[in-house]
C-alpha cells in the first residue's frame, strides 16, 4: 500500500490509485480506499453541518424584509388600481353625459330639419298654386 505502484494523476491533479488487479496491490486496497472515501465524506458532511446554523438560529430578517416589501408593493398596486378605477368611472360618467347631450342636440337638429323640410314643401306647393292661377301673357 505504501508504494506508488499503480498510482497516477487524475483529472483534478490528485493522485488516484489504480484498483485493477494488475496494479500490483492486494485485494484489500479497494476496501481501504472505500473506507477512506466514506470517512472523508462523513467528515465533510459533519464540517458542513457545523458551519450551517441550525434552523432556529437562522436570521430570517432579510426574508421578512423582502416579504414586507412585497406586501407594500401589492398594497401600492391595489391603491393605484383603485384610483385608476375611480378615475375611469368618473371619465365614463362624463363621457356618457356628453353622449346623451350630443344625442339630444342631434335629435333637436333632426326635428328642425324636418320642420324646415315641411315648410319648404308647403312653400313649393303655395308657389305652384299661385303661379298656376296667373295666365302667362305672351309677349
């Protein structure tokens, strides 16, 4: 095990041992390497666990601040939507009033036009009737 026979540099630059039977080692080497690998993983996991604070020790103030900011943004958006809805309702009422006034003016103009047309027809008939009575004198 202590010899470098069968050792080679891996892709990460570290030496890794060839586990094939032709590497010259005995059959116990793969088991030793597996033990070392598992022990290393356990040590790393324990180290990571010690570095990470427990759930009850974590500082949630940043997350809480973000939640408050999101809630404020939602409230602001709702207020703006309410203001826009109120403004839209007022505008719609004003446009409705203007439309009704325009329709009333159009109706009045149509009635005046019909009355004027009736007067023109009456005038036409009267002119026709009066000119029909006059004898045309030849010159």
